C-alpha cells in the first residue's frame, strides 16, 4: 500500500466481511456478505500504514463479533484499495448464442424478451437483498457491448450512495442460479421466482441455444465466475416446480392487462395467493372480457396448480367472466348522509364526538 498519492487523489479502502453459514436447503456452507464497508482516506492518511492497520483491526473485531452472533464458523475479511474518485462497479455480463440456422446471431424480438427476463429475475434478487424490509434502489447501466457473441455487460449502481446494496443483489442473483443448477432450492422460493429464472434460460421459441451469465464483483462474491445456461437448465427449473395438476373452478380478483393481439389472455390480480394469474379465455367471450377490464370479477375455467403451491398459478379455457362490482353498486360518499340518525342518542353531534375522545 506504499506509494505517493498526489494532489487531491483519494484512496478507497474497501472491506468486505464474509461468514461461512449454511442456508436452508443448501447442504454446503456458502459465504454471506455481512458487512461491506468503504473507508475514504485522503492525503497523508492514504499514505499512513498505521491508519490503515487501525481501520483493519476495527473491521476484523466487528466482523468477529457479528460472526459469533450468526454462529458462523468461518470469518474472512477482504481488503481492497483503489485510487481514484470512483469504486469499481459490480458487473454482470449476459452472453447469448443464437441458433445455428442464424449462424449464432440473435433476432431482435428474442433479444428484447431476453433482456426483459433478465430484469425480472434481478427484481427478485433485489427483494432478497432488502434491508429492514426496504427494497434497495438499484439501477443498471450498460458499460460494454460485443456483437461477436451478443454480450452485454451491465454495471449495478445504487441510486443512494449511502444505501449501497448492489453487492448483495449480485450475490442473491448468483446464489439462486447456482441453487437451481444443483437442484437444491429452499422451499420458500415462490413459483413466480423460479419461472422468472426459467425465462432467463434459452428456449427454442426465441431461437437461442445458450445463455452465459458472468459475474465480476468483489472477491467475496466470487470474482469473475461464469454460469452456463442451456436447455437443461430450463428443464431443471421445470422439475423443481413440479408437474401441473388440473381442476375446474373459479377465481376472483381484479381483471387487468387484456391482450387480444396474438392470444386471448388477461391477467387476474387476486386478493390472496399469487400476485397475478394468467388467464386464457375462449374467443366467444371476448366482448364480456372487454367490459370486465378494471373491475373485480369472478372467472370460471380450468385451474392449473403446481406441486410447490396451494394456489392456482394460471387458468385456461376460461368460459365465463362475471363482473362483481359495477359502477351502480359502488357506494358514494353522499349516500352516507343520514343513514344512522339515532347514533348520537339525541345529544349534539359535537358533544357526542367529545365523549368519544374522552373514552379513548
């Protein structure tokens, strides 16, 4: 760490503490980033070995105490120094390989769908990286692009520099991919999340035969590691989700996002269970579906269940859509006037409200 630091240059001192802990459903311990600390040293401090050593001792002591609390048997501390005004970002590279018929090239519609699937899978990683129930605010910038293998490199960066969870997001994203590869996914992982990662994998419909995901992050997060996704990865997700079971029945929820272009489908947002349910309906009820958009409805058809969930994940052969809330049924504020004339017991309204305040 010796050497002169000229002018106003800064030296960034990055300390990442990792603990060896076992996550539920994983047989082998995996590193967990418990603390990511960035110390900014300027001028004389940047050249002071004693200042750096003191900072290291503080970080190691704090890490050991946290590890005891977690029951972690392994404690590692990564220190990395960088000179300049900006820390190296955490990057993910997505490389796509098209069909041989297309000489490995990727078609535009497939490229757009693939990037959308990538962002959707990342959104689940962001949720798992939440601190205190607050989902981190992370953005991704395109920093490198290659056509020879259709490779896109994205750098994750926080919108709020004081709440940098980018390393945790990449860790969660990488961990889920490796869990799927090993066939050992925790039971609390939702079907929607597994399907998001399944859509990231190559598919014949998109004419993509291979997807490589490369992680370039701090060493504690496995620096420069590539995970190859083939059609077998997609099949692995299908086995984790399990086979479908069918039953005829009904579901209620709000009907939104109607698509009549290529498929007769809409999305139902139920009050409990999955966040949304894809519903394929018969052409003869198209007009009924149009009138039901943005209403609370009851939908009748074939329910599709998965082994990992007690709620239906989608519906097909929908033959009936009944609107449960019409504009005439919705109460209006003016209609509440005078509905309970004797509620105050004959005393003045203000006096009645004052008695309620005293009782409270």
